[in-house]
């Protein structure tokens, strides 16, 4: 959800009201399925702003989006998107971005008609069960990593709040799979949990891919396990069930082995005795 925003009105440029600003960026983001985009669109709709379909919409992996809305050229994204548009992040803007990021928020920069016209801070709503589930996983001897496209500062704040020490931040979508491979090459058996289109290659690469039921179709199809209730508690249930099943298999194997060790010689001895007595 959007928690903060700031609109920059500059001399020589048309002043943007709050409604004008969110009409433009809400319309632009309506072409994206990204959670941050959906947060902006929801906010615009809550403000009762009319949403127009974007033209020439493009999604730039790891950067943001670009399009045209009502003859306005729009780009929305991170610092790298600013550089992509041949603009510079001023010290004032950088301070504002860091201020938001230090609170665990994702700062999104809006470029309208080749000028930086605003910043929106979006706060991811952490699932209320997440911290407890992560703590339980760690208590089971499972090491937890966080892989995110967020900048290092935002990722660190969120990681600290959840008790996660191992963090891969600023990972572009196409490189999430590589991070899973990196852990596998270190000898880890990796379970990957995700819900988005960008998570699907990593879910496929992981030894066990776990998709959130409320996530995208491609994520669910790429995973070995789907949490139908979209509740992280089911991760613990799945691990507990698999461990009990594996333990039962081992017990059955031991009993079968012992049975064969005892039964085969006894049967053979009985058979020999029967033949000798003929």
C-alpha cells in the first residue's frame, strides 16, 4: 500500500495536482501485474481518479515501466530507470529515497515528459504469520534466505524485522534462478517459495518449488507444491508431513529388512528339515 508521496512542481512546467499525478501514474501502472503497480492503481482508484489505458506500454526488467498516457510520456521505476532516461538523481531526491527506504519502503520515481515529477513510497504488507513461521523454520534447523529485487537498505530493514540474516538484494528477476543455483552449488538442498511470474524459473530450479495459491498461474505450474490456502503455516505442515512420511518409510524398510533376515533363514532351515525327513 502507498504510505507517502511527494509531487515536484517545477517552474516552466505544468503544475500537477494530486489527482492529475495519480491519474497519470495509475493509468500507466494499470498495464502491469507487478504488486507495486497494483498498489498504485488501487490508490488511484480509491482517490476516484479516472484510469485510462496506457499506450505503447513496456515493462523493463529490473527498472520499471514506460508508456504514453493522454499524450504524456511516462516512465516509472527506480534509480536505474532515471539513468535510463538520461536524468540525474539530485541530492534532495536521494535523501528522500533513503528516508523512505530506511523505513523498509520501496521508493518509486515517476518521470513525466522527461522530468522527475514525483516519488511514491510503497510499503509491502508482511504476512502476519511470516515472522513466526520463519522463526519456526530456523528452529527446525532450516536456514532461511530472502531473495528480492528491492534495494539493499529496504531489504535489510525488512529482513531484520523478520529475523532473516541472509539476504540477496537488488536481484533482477532473471537472476533469481542463478541465486538458487548458487546455493545448490554450495551443497544446500533448496526450497524456493514464490508467487509471481518472475519467480517461476527459480521455482523450477529449486529442489522443491513452493507456490502461493493466490499467486500467478505460471508460478503455480512451475512449483512442486502449491499452498492452496495461501497461508505460510502450511509450509511447516508440509515439511512436518514429509519428514514423518520419510521417517515411516525408513522404519518400514528396517522392519522389512529384519523380517527378511530372520524369515528367510528360518524358512530355509524348515525347508531343509522337511526335505531331510523324507
